[in-house]
C-alpha cells in the first residue's frame, strides 16, 4: 500500500510553532505613507476597494520572496509600470517588522530600499532586540547590521560568539535571506519563519490542477495555487487519521449529500487521486466532479486542520464562491487554526465578518490619499455606536460603509 512516509523524501519542513507577527510598520509603499499595523493571532481586515488590503499582503509576500531571490528591478515582480513608492514622497520604502520569537523575546527586523525603479538597492537592514522601556537602549542586542550590502552578523547562541563580517556582493539582496548557518540560531529561525509565510487568493487557485492526479512531493503544506490539495489530503489521511476524520465531518456539515472521501494511488508513478462519495450516487466520484466552491471549502478546511500549518497564513477574501451556510463553519475553522499559527484574512462579505469577535476585526480606510488602520475595539466612536444600536447591526454598518465612517 502506498503511504506518505514511504515516498516522502527528506525532512518535513516544520514551521516555527512559537513565532508570530504582532506588528509591522510600512513607510513609503503604495498607499502606506507611514502606517503601523498591529495584529492578533487571528485578524480579519475589512475596507473598501483601494484601501490597502491587497497592498499589505503584497508587501508581506515581497519580504518572503526576497529571502530566496534578488529584488527585481520593479521591486514587486510583474508590477512594471505601476507606482510602488507612496506619492507624494521620495523613492524610498522602509519596514519595521516586530517578531515575537518563541515566546521569549521580541525582535525588530528593519530595512530600507531606495529607488529609482529599475535599479533599487537595499540601503540598510538590521535585526535588533526590542526595547522593553525607554531606559533599555543600553541593552539592545544587534544580531544583524548591513549597510550597502556589507555588515556584520552575530548570535549569542553561536558557540564562538564572534562578530562575522559579511559581504553580500549585490545591493539588491537581503542579508537575512542569506543566513543558512543554523549556528546563528536566532537569525536562522527568523529566516525560516518568514520563508514559511503563505499567501492565498481563491482567484489564484488552479482548479484544473486540483482535479487531476498529483504526484506526492516533499512538502505537505498547501501550495498557494492549491494544486497539491490531493497531496495534503493524502498526508492527512495516512499520517493524521484523526485530523482527516475531523475534516470529513466538517465537509458533511458544509456539503449536502457528502458521505465520505479517500485518497488512492492513481495515475502515474507516485501519483494520487482524491475520491468522493455522495448519497444516492453509486458511482465513485473524484475532485474533477466537484464545483469550484466545494473545492475552495475543502482547501480552506484542509489548511486549517493541518497539525503543522504554515508559520503565517494570509488569505485574501476566503468567502468568495462559498454558500452562506458554510461561512460560520469557515470562521470557526480559522479560529481553530489560530490556536496553532497566525491567520490574517481580508473580506468584503458583511455576513462573514459578523462570524468573528470584534477583538479580531480591523478596518483599513483611505484618508487624504493614505491608508489608515484601526483595530475595531480601539475605536471609541465605533464602540459607543455599537453599544447604542447593538452588535447585530455590524453587518448593516459594513454593507453601507458606515463602519469605516464611524472609525
């Protein structure tokens, strides 16, 4: 019998289960003149079109991708002709990412890229400990400090505890992405944590690929186009049968007539295919027989029940194409996933929004040409109005754009 363990070559990439992203400041990027985002383990972000939701995920993805490839001339791949730097302002973008590392210390990963487009370069990059108070400046520890593609790295966990001088050789390359020495354990952990971020958009799902037999590969994490959904399901079925049973129970609630699901060896060498059973249907079905909405729900549910999920999950409008009855189930899945990893969502669905607690909702809006970010519970005006009219009016406020106006 084919099993995941038999054909899985190499070590499973386990994401850092303790790292998370409390905040990021972005300055000079698209609609973000100088904006601080603060996040919980689950954050649901709403806002009108053009408010900056996609730009936030785009920037986080840029950081992730820049750890494995040089920064392209247009900075954001495939964005040629678009305005990347905030206008008005200089051709310069800055970030300050706060990372809570293994629940022990908080670090800042900072960097700056200067233009012009066509020949961008990294002017500086550093990783330092976060100050716990105004008097703590003396105790800041610098793990990485690069300027103009050269600098130093060091780590207290490194046995030698030595400063190591580095030259990157290119001014469009991030130094943290070049840390492959596991002895530099803190820097290496941050690098692997950021490399583990995943970004999903239902419009980018490769439905044709999902419906075909798929080869077992090294990574059980759901690909960003969901094309390896069959592999993820096979991994759950063979390695985590309890999680697979939970997944089937969830599908039963969401999809009328669903009976069962299994994954079998089919197609070419080491390929598997997902089979599906429905009430009153004698023929065994496959994912090729399912609609786009059902496939999307299975993908989101599989991602959420994974025992070893990505280190950060960002999903742009997961409710697209789903029946309203599934949205409460989906919200519960994301809440459950947030016990294991951090989940950032955007949505335009007013009903989906109401499935979450106000603690987990944030609003993005445009004011005078720049984005403003507000956590719902931090808006005194919004909270006072909801107290008067009732939390059940949240759906109406969002649908009529009053939610943004009240914040």
